């Protein structure tokens, strides 16, 4: 609500560790926007489930960067 009322939008960049089951195990903020959007992105990404990464037909943990984009209508 704070960002929307001030017309703030942008991308929050996160570094995410995803385990062999596709669950988010840790999240680190790389670049934020502020105005409550960083916290919203961190909270949302912790509830994501991903398709596990594969290496030689075996599920493996992986660390990725993810951009969570906030766009005003």
C-alpha cells in the first residue's frame, strides 16, 4: 500500500537457494526497491515451490537469482 500510494514500482532482486525437492531454503536480498516491496517479495518467495534442478537425471540443490517485478496498473 505504501509503494502504491507513492507510485513506486520496480524489481526486487533476490538470491534463492532451492533444495533437491524444489523448496526454498534461503533467500538473500541483492537489490531492493524499498517502500515495503522488499519485504513483500521476501515473504512471497519463501512460499514458492520450484521444479527441482536436474544434473545427470538426479535432483540437485541450486542457487539462482530471481527478479520479483512490481508493476502498477
